[in-house]
């Protein structure tokens, strides 16, 4: 693979630019390109889950043995899984960004432990890695990378959830100027129960913005409520944390005063894309278990996997999981390439990483929303395939179903993320960082002109599908452009329209990623070997077009009337015209392949 | 001390087993390969000995280029270097000959391997290697402790255990619970890349057997329930259908 990569020049793309630029298959990274070493790491991680976690899922969730999760956590540390993203000089593995995505992906199949893992390695460790001084990094990172210490992230408060900057926790400088006294209450803190280190956000005096602090448990003044009783991820410690004159040395302030909100936002960016990847392990394991169960369960004298209704479900689980993989690793590599490019220009490592992540914040939000909704879909269908057993706590689907639900809520709710991605895009367009204006004007002009009757040469694989993607981008430019003009400042209060626009962005990015992945894969393995992937690609695109049509119609109806509305609806019809595919047959083809392999066989 | 661990490259236990070419060739299509589970125990024990007593640890596989990821996994788990004898492992005697040739060259104190592979399950290689090298060969070893040049072992025997002492050098075919399987850690995986993996050509062909064909066991049939009052029917079925009486 490395030889292929080095002989092909990759064209780089900026964050959000997928809406106005075409990407070629050679320019994206696909799951199938992971190296032998990366695959070995993924397998080691899977072996860890299979031996240390799966056999004890019930015991972990019962929380009857408070020492159990910390002991598994320590073992993860021994294997090096807690220091994946931490540079080697600070005791970590210093692995590439997409490798860390892959590990998050596999750990995602570990139920509640994946939250423990994500809270520690992501929001717990990264603030220090990206914003800490050299002293702070060398003091804390080696402990966190090896699992000697566990970390948690204290941002949310009872009255400050999605509106994080409104937190009331205060930090007051002591008279001698050597310490801050932190007072306040934090809520929904993952890992709080056994954490040794707390990243705490508080306001100094009457500051408008938050400031972040590194707080050791040993500083004192920290108390906690009992464990929260949750719907799912029951084995992950979640507690309220109270800071009562917690005495923090001034040198433990993280970054500058009032920079906390920015830290919170940037760290959540990473959390989001990691969560996108982090649902994949769960999706694969639920899809694979469903394939097995459907083969074993007999009704009317035959295995239920022989029924079209069941095949439809199995195939659809695969189609969406495949799409999520495609977009996550595409975005992951774009981020990694940008990190490398900035570092090569001489930017300090931490800064380069942050900048790259900020650049692709839109894609990160897409990954989070798409991933969490795919997971929810997959577990829901998993329960359905299991039927009555799906509802029983004695079978694995019940837990998977409950555990999945949090993903749409944490790391910024999917609603917040949808609005963020639209908001960020518009902001970038205003700043001239992305040229939406001209393409939007061109689409607007095209709407009132005679449609082109040119036919696309469909002899090449995916030529028609790529043409559809081009047109779907025009749908976004048409609806988004008009919404921006018609709603202007009111846009933010028209959240429903923003969510419609976000759905267009998500589906365009996902469908394009799927097509490009399959195209690249066909290039590697040949068309014959990729028939199920080609089928999945056609199904996904069909569904994306349908979703885009609905979302666009809703948006158009919300802010246009009369002739203008007519023109837009005609435009929508024109841009969403695609050949009808036989989804029934395609899904059967995918399901039969899964049944033959006895699992989700695409990664 | 120099330890050699012989590793087989075998299909994952959940693989679907199929044959091609008129049932004479194993169908590798879509099969995932692993370190033979018994060899994995042997390797885990060798890594422990290396950590406790200090030793150089070499892993060896007789196989074609496709087996290298399996060898590299063994390096990630803790071996220092690897040797691949570049040939399809034609039969037990062929493999034993290759191992013996390498061992004669390099002079190992302890040669460990699994009690058997899990593909062809011959369970003969350790015995043959011992014979070819003139060393004691003990199997299946479930416990192995080294005290000086003495090796204290426990063997599984019918209905119990047998304790065996022998002197180095020796060959042992291992099984659980000799050690716990080791999952390679991330650092091990990263360092495996830079550890030496030498490819050597096999010594003269020493094949003594020829596989004519394979057959899969018959598919599991359905369960027949016989009413408890109908013992005659049960006897008839056992006689005529199951043919066990």
C-alpha cells in the first residue's frame, strides 16, 4: 500500500469543501488499506475485549465489584491501549490519528467500557496533551498513558449542558496568589468514581468565559454523589462531583485564563469523530450476532435467515455500517494528512493537531451524528431479528440496545451537532474560507435555465452514481443558499430548517464516501470480488436520495412560497432524479453474502 | 539459554472448512489465520521463562510467505527473532526435518511447540524432532519449570497427571494451563516491525506421506424424539439407522 500511496499525489481538500468539490477515489483512505501492523493492533484490542470484557459484561454492568472496572482499565493500560494518541516521549505509543480511530472503533464493541475508555483517552487526556505546558505534560501524561491514573472531564453542570459556557463553578485566587479555590457542582461525569485526575472548567471571578484546570484528586475538597442509575452503559462510572474549596495550584491552570470554552469545543471536536468511529465495533458485533442468530433460529421449519424480511434487516445493518466506516476513515485520514502537512510546515505538534481537527470540525460533527444514528438503527434491528429473545435481558441485544442510546446524547446532542455543522459552514463561507457563494449562484442561475439533456456515459462503474452525487450537492447549494438569503439572521431561530440542511450535508458526505470507497476497493480487488460492496453502494445512494428529497422539501416549504417554491421544487426534482434500483434484490445479495460468511464481512 | 518455539499457522477455530480440487486441497478463501492455540501456550510460557531467567527466544514456522503475519505476531508477543522455512508444510516428518536442521545449526537448549496443530492435528512433530536431535521429547506438557539444567514438568495422562524431570536440552509439546495466552501489547506490535525475520530454504524434500483426499464430517442431522413407552422403536433406530448396535 505504501508504494501505491507514494506514487500517487493526493489532492487535499479543506473542511466542508466536499459540498462544492469533487473528490476522487484515490484521494480517500479506505478501511481495507490498513496495514498488517494496524490490523494486528486491532486484533489485539479485539482479543482484549473478548477475554477481559465480554465474559464479564454482566458483572461490569452490575457495579457490584467496584474494583473490577479499574482492574480492566489497568490491563488496558498494560497493553498500551490508553496511550495510543500520546507521543512516545510522554510514555505513549504516538500512533497516527487514523490508527487511534481504528482502536476507538474496536473498543466501541466493548459496551460500557468503551465510555470508560473514551472518557479517559479522549476528553480526559487530550486537554493536557493539546493545551498543557511542557511541565504539565511531563508530569501527567505518562501516568495517564499507562493507566496508572484515570482521568475524567468535568464540564457539564446541572444547569449548563448543551450551553456549557453558562456554568456556575467558580475559581477564586487565594490571597497569597498561589492557589485557586474551586467551588461548584458538576454532573454526568464519566469515570468520576475512580478518577485520579479531573479536568475542571470553572469561571475565574466574573469572567465571561470558562477557564480549564488540571485537578488532582489529592488536592482535596472533592466529594461525589452515588453512581447515577442509567438506562445503559451501566458499568461506566457516572457521578456528580462537588468541588468545595478545592485548592488548585496556579500552575495547574490549563492554557490561558478564559480559554476554557475554546478547549472544551476543540476537545469535543475530537471526541465527536472518535465517537463516529467508536460506534463501529458495536455495529459490527450486533450485525454479526444477528446473522448468527438468524441462521440458528428456526420457524415454520426453516432458518429465519431464509426470509426476505430478515434478509432486508441484515443487509440494511451492513449497508449503514459500511457507510459509517467509509466516512469516518475518510475524514480521519484527511485530518491526519492535515496534521502531518502543518507539522511539516514547522507548526508545533500539538498546535498542528488542533488546527487540523478544527479544520474538519464539520466532518467530525457529521461522523458523530451519522455514527450514533447508524448504531441506534443497527441495535434496534438487532432486537427485532432476535424477536422475543431480543427483548430478554438474557440475550445480548437488550444490553446493546440500551448502551447505544447515549451516543445520540453525549459529545454534544445530535441536535446541537446538526446546528453546529450548518453554523460552522456558514461561518466559514462568510470568512471566505470556503467558496459556497459562487457555486450557489451558479445553481440558482441553472434553475431558471433549460435543463441539459446530455446523457452521462454509464459504461464506467459508478459514473451514474457520481453524477447523482454532483446533483445532490446542487440540492444543498440551492436549498442552503436560498435559506441563507431568505432567513438571514433568523436562521438560528429556524432550527428545524438547520436540521434539514444538516441532513443534506450528512447524506451527501456519507453517500459520496461510500461510492469512493467501493470504487477504490474495486480498483484493488476487481469488480468480481466486490459485488456485495457494489450492491451496498447502490442501496445506500438510493436511500440517501430519498432522505435528501424529504429534508429538502421540508426546508423549501418552511421558507418559500408561490413561484419561488415551484421553481425550487422543480429544481429538486431535477437534481434528485436517479435511476430506480431494485433494492430488494440488492439487499438479498448483501444478506446472502453475510449469511455465507456468518458475520458482518466487510471489514 | 536459547529457546526455540515452533509456530503453526492455522485457520481460526471459527473458520468454515471447505476443500477444492476434488477434495484434495484446503480452500483458503476468506479464512483467517492464527497462531496454533497450543503453540500460543508454548510461546507464552517461553516468554515467561525469558522474562524470569533471561533467554534468547526464536520462533520458527515452516510455511510460505503468507505465514509471515503470524510470525510477526509471535515477535509482537515477545520473541526476539523469527525464522521462516520457505515451504508449504507438506507433512509432519517434513516439518520435523526442517526444525531439526535449524536446531542442529543453532543449538537450542529448549524447543517448545504445541502438543499438536489444530489443522491436521498430527501431534507427531515434537516426537520426531526429539528423535532426529537425540533429545528427550515430552508431551503433552501442562506445567514446565526450569531449575538449573533440570526441567520439572507435569504431563496429562489418562485419569491423572504424571510428573517428569528431564535435563536440558529437550523438546516439549505444550498445552494449557502451562501459561496464559498473551495478547501482544501495542509497543510489542510496533517493535515487531524492526525485529529480524529470516527466510531460509528447506533442506532436501523429506515427504513420506501423500494426502489423497479429504472428507468433511457429515452435516449434523436432526434430533429424533422417541416416546418413552416405545423402547422397541428406539432399539430399531439404533440398530438400523444409527447402526450402533
